[in-house]
C-alpha cells in the first residue's frame, strides 16, 4: 500500500534518525522535524560542498512527501556521508513498537 502525503504534512507516525558514530538515534513525531535535524547535524560536520549540497537536496523541506513515500514503501531511507575517507551511515526509519521514546 502506497502512502500519499500532502506537501508539508507530518509523516503519519514517528521516525527515528541517526547519523552513526556522530549522534545517538533520536525519535521525532514529525518527518519535517526529523529531516531538519539531519540537515543541522550534517551541516556541523566537515563535509565537502558537494556532499552538503547532496544532503540539502535529499533532506530539504521540499522532499518531505518523497521521503515519506520512501519510508512507507521501503521502510527506511539511508545515505552515506564521508568524513575524510570514513563512510558514515545517515538513516531515517519508522519508530515501531519498542522503539526509542
């Protein structure tokens, strides 16, 4: 079943965001808040301008509907950020039963 979201609407259930090795997993009730937190965290890291642009496009405010759809159909959204040569997983996924509170 595909989930259709109106632009700017909250994802219908909480999500978990993590940037492995940088932040602990954090729970957000609204997808736009989760996406903004990812961007704020990544902006504080020493990423290349290309990477910053990639993440700004991937998790920007205009992508809420697309990210919500990907969460609903694939169960998570993952990307890699490279800190020097070290890959760092950036991950959003639904907060299910027993997830962080």
